[in-house]
């Protein structure tokens, strides 16, 4: 009788062993697939964030270029009802919003550079420069510092 029990237990043991091995392989395959999916998801998220950052940089650069044109066209004297002031106020409001978006999505170094550029630009637009100074030359250092910081952050 004991040999009959053993003879019937061997196939059962084989089934159990095969089931355990099958379960182990499936579990490892599932973990491997999950890790691959996590990597793909992480890469997609990183690329999406990079694209969002590039779009925000483009918006900031466009609107600051428009603000610089306002500074170049600044009349010696102006009133709040002048077309120049109305248009410039709208542009500077967009610069302010774009600068705040930079703060939300970029490291502090990039925002600090954007903020310095914005404050310098705001001063030039509303206060002007002493005679003999160029708007372009006055803004160049902060503009380049911002672009360099943004390039480093975007990679």
C-alpha cells in the first residue's frame, strides 16, 4: 500500500511543482512588464513636462520681446490715455503672467533669472533710460542670464 500512495503522490507533486513554477514565471513576467510600463510612463511624463516648459519659455520670450519693442517705442512723455500706454499695459500684464508661470514649472534659478529680467524690463518700459543708454544693451545681461538658466534647466 505505501508504494501505491507514493506512486499516486509523485504525479501530484509534479503538478504542484509545475504550478508553483508557472506561478513564479508569471509573477516575474508581470513584474517585468510593470517595470517596463513604469519606465515608459516616466519617460512620457518627462517629455510632456519638457514640452510644457518649452512652450512656457517660448511664450515668455515672445511677450518679453514685445515688451522690449514697447520700450524702444516709448515716447518721451505719455499719459495713461495714450495708445502707447494702453497697449504697453496689456503687454506688461502678459509678461507678468508668463513670469509667474515660469515660477510654477521651473527651478528657482530659472525663475530668479526671469524675475530679474522682468523687473529690469518693467523699469525700462515705464521709467525709461537716461539719454545715451540703449534699451538693448541695458537688458542684455539679464536676458542672457535668463536664457542660460533656461537652457540648463531644459537640458
